[in-house]
């Protein structure tokens, strides 16, 4: 299967990036999304049994995409440096898994997150992109998030897709979870005088 992994021209250490770099990343993310969804679509359709998948931005398309993703996530052994860095970055003792997602798995998860965001926006046009830049303590600081949900809680589609990839790798979740994520967030969409979701 021909698949080119995503190569962000940034460190992705969001709390260490300047606001100028964060804004440049935000624009890069939005600009690269169409080509990344095309790359993802090609990879899916080149997989036997998935050649008829269409990225038509329907919720149903997430069922097949989730099934496909569940068979694409792979891990590699974590290096000693990676384990030590994770342990030193946590204020509390925590179990450090010996496996990490492969670069390809990270890339696929990022692409799937982008596609999930397009499905949400196509079907619920009140949703819009935002970039939280107020507090570095916020988990999604500097990252592209979808806004327009109740309680002003944004959705980081890339983070949630990477979390799903980890869950798939540990066999805690399967491919059906992608559609469940969509269905949950649809119930959280803000409805008000500015418009309603379809």
C-alpha cells in the first residue's frame, strides 16, 4: 500500500512554541487537511476489501473507516530514553508501557482525526475551528479544535483519534469506536439562536 506519512514542519511541543509558530501551525493544519484526507482515502481503497470506501463525509463512512483503522494500528518498542522522558514528565508515579505507536500509526490517526472533523462540519455547519491560546495549562493549548459544543468544551479531533489508536493497540477498543465518538459529540453540539445543526 502506498501511503506517505504526514510530516508537520513544526516540533508539535505546543507549550514550547511561540504564538507566531502556533498560528502558522494552525494555518498549515487547515491547508494540509484536504491533501491528507486524499492520502488517507487512497490508502483505504488500496486495501483489499475496502476498495469501495468513499470519503463522502457521511456518518456511515466512519463505520468502514473505523473497521479499516483497527487493522492498521501497529506499535514498536519504546526506547529507554522515551520511557525515562515519560516518567520524568509526570508528577505522579505511572506505569509506562513498553510499546509506542509507529510513525505510520500516528500519521493514520492524525488523518482519521482530520476526516472525522470534516464529517462533523459537513453535517453540522455550526461547528467551527478554533485555537486555544489563553492558558498553556489547557490540554489542547495551541492546537486546532472544533468549537460549538455545549459548555464551550472543544473537540480536538486529532488527539481523540490518537487516543483511539492507543486503545486499539492495547485491544481496549475496536473500530466501532470511531462512529461512537462521532455520535457522542453530535449530542454535545450547541444549539441556539445562531442556528441549529442538521
